[in-house]
C-alpha cells in the first residue's frame, strides 16, 4: 500500500517558502545595488526576520535559495539548445536587478570555502552553465567548414568568466554596456571556434 501524499504543515511550509522567495526576488527588483534587507523581505510576507528564517536553515541558505529562484526565472528566458544570442534576454534582466548582481558576486566569493552554504550551488551552477554554453558555442560555430583555433569548452569558460567580471565592473560603473560587451565577446569567441580568428 502506497503512502498518502504529504499534507498539512509540510505542504504549507513548501508553499510559504516559495512565497518568500518570490517576494524576495520582487524586493531585489525594486532595490538598488545595496539590495533589500531581510527585515523588508520579511515584512512583504507578514513575518519577522526570525519568522522568515524559520523556513531556511540559515541566512546564507535563504540567500542561496534566492539565487536558485532567480536561475529558475532566467531558465524560461532562453532555450539551452539555442543560440548564444538568446542569452541577451538574461543579461538584460540581470541589468535590471543590481542588488541580485551584488548578492551573486558576494556569494560567489564566499563559495570558494567548501564549507559555505553557497559552495555546492556554485559548483553545480558553473558545471551546468559550462555544458550549456559549450553546446551553444558549438551550434553557433557549426557549418562554417574551417578548422577551429579555439575549442568550444574554452570559449564557454571565458564567456562565463567575462560575464561574472563585467557584472562586478558594472556594479561600480553602471555606464558599462553589459549586454553589448557580452554580445560582442560571444561573437569573437564563436568566430575563434570557427577558426576565422588567429
């Protein structure tokens, strides 16, 4: 006999946690580069800070969960089996939320510590992103008939590193054309994979 579906407090907790993450993203979208406080996120869902953290193992776990939720939103903006040009929609959305860019940068730096809550998230994120971007580069470079001077895996790593680095620079200087710079770099890297760049 199969077990009945879980109901009650557990299911309510899952729904409440999702509501908190959706409101956190909305709060980040409305904030500047300093991002919203936990108190302001808690207020949006009618909780105290302590009540907010009841749904997460720690403050850091909440912050990582916010980035995971952002990634889920980004995933609907592009086809992972498509072209690099589709990533401009993600970059455009990123430029609308400087507080999330700062949160990402701070947690990425902290994630170098294997014991940090963000370590596993970034490890998986970069592995998945490298695989997706490598496929995109390969598809964009395919069919040109010339020998590649750069392999697609290298191009994917460079593009991801440039994206992270440009976001950090953009936080300091919002006049940087984040979307345009990444688009131009993608074109150069695809050309290199095609073999048309020495």
